[in-house]
C-alpha cells in the first residue's frame, strides 16, 4: 500500500480522535490507530473498547487497499514537530514494515495487521434516530457536563441524560448536590426516547463538535449510541439503568426571587470563597432590601471576608448557605448577563435561571443548600 498525505491534515485528524485512546488498554492493539486505505480515502479509527472515534482524510497517489495499525505514540509525537509538507507512506503488505518519507528524512518501523482490531458491534432491532444541529448539541453538553457525578454506586448519575420528547430535547446532569437541565425546543421526536451518555464520550464528543457546523445524526439502541457527520463518527456504549425522575426534585414554587448581575456575583464569590474553610467551601448569602451580602469565614485560621452586591430583592430578610465551588461552577455555565436566584428557605434547594433564555432554550440550574451555624 502506498499513498501521499499532507502532514498537517493527517496530524489534525489524528489529534481529533487520539483522546479516546486510554493510557492502559486491555488489548495492546488499542494503543494504535487503525488505518484503512481505499483508493484515495484513508479512514482512521481510535478506540478504547467502549468508545470508538472514526475520521477520514483525503490522500493522493493511493495504491492498493487494506487495513494496518500504527502505534499512536510513534506517529503523533514526531508529526507534532514536523512543519507542513507532503508525507509519502509505503507499507509492505507482507511484513507490515512502514516507511514514511518526507522532505529531509524518513521514518521506518513495523506496524501491525489491522484484522485483529476489534470490530464494531451491529445495532440491535430497536434503533431510534434523530438529527440535531452540531452547535446545539455542543451547547447542551457544555451546559450539563459539569454537573455529572463520579459515583461508583450509582453509575446512572455519571453521564448526561438525553430525554427526547415530542416537543423538545432535554439535557440533564446531576450529582445529587447540583443539577443542570437544558431544554431545547428545536429538536422533536415522533415518540419519547432517552439514553444516558457516559462522561468520557460526552467530553470527546464536545471536543470534536467545536469544529463542526453541520447537522449531526444520532442513532441509539439499548446499548450503544452513534453520532455521525461527514467529518467524523463516534460509537459508544451507553450507561444502562433508569435515570431518576429529575423533575420531581425541582421546586416549582420558590417564593423569593433575587435578580442579580451574573458577573458581579461570580467575581464576588471567587474573591470571598478564598476565605472560606477548605473543608466545606461554605459561603453565606444574606439577602436584604435590594442588597446581597456574600460572606465566608474559616474559624481555624481566623480569616473572614464580606462583600455587598446590589440586586433586585424586595422580600423578607433571608440567610442561606451554599458550597462556593458548586455555585461558581453553575454561574460559569450560564451565559446570560443577569440571573434569577429563586429561594424558599435555608433548607430547600435554590434554582438559578437566566433572566433571559437563548432562543428556543430553557435553562435551569439547581443547587442544594448547606447548613449555617448561626
């Protein structure tokens, strides 16, 4: 097999799928990229046995066809340091010896036969298909991923839940302390369906989608999901199990509403939280007439901080505690200039919503409070 390919085009394709390769693989061949040459199209696959990413690059002067595997490390590290230039690949079909020739040198090593690379399992009988815009999918994953859990006892919480309805698609993630829910009304389905996308493939998908502009086709059955566009395809195992009823934990009637500038609130939290106890990261919000006092203290080291922020609030005086790191994460994952903080009392969950949602979107964040000592 022979072909010529641009070094930067090949490197960008390899880097886009290389993150799926695990540091320790059960099968040694999974440390490698799988290449499949068919005339002037080179298809490249990377996998960790659970998740599979496939992309392709156009080549010229392609001769022969077949599959072969090359160690990811042996290929990626030299290519990163190589300036843009054509590479000539020559693979011996008998012993898998690989020669890569370029302007001022060549590399020579032994590849592996590609026929031992794990094959993709076919879909089951009950396959659901939907199409969605790549940037909408990227936005949904971006808003939800931070709230996923790392819980070995409840694996269903370790991913993003896709709740597909006849009038919307809802992205949900929660770790039991915080919850993110983003509804998008542009994606509709004839029948209700749902799946839980694990955290690793969700992060991989997000990194690939950054460069995408076209629609993404999503297919899934009970075990696997398949995301595809003209530039890539990803197949991954889904988390099995039933996702909890997330709507039941969202309070519907929190009576106290605070309208506040998101960036001012976020920056004040970042400054004040430095003075909180490292063990609890507790910050206290004290709500008065059109004013919020954000405070924190660490009794062990006799440090404390307090900042006042102007806000719109006209209800009764209220004190409530939150974990600063969670609150900062939530505010960092909302794009609106102003947010509405909806509260009931110091023991019930607070909800945070943008004052103005993006078009065709409905975003809600939920955070459980922490006990205050006073």
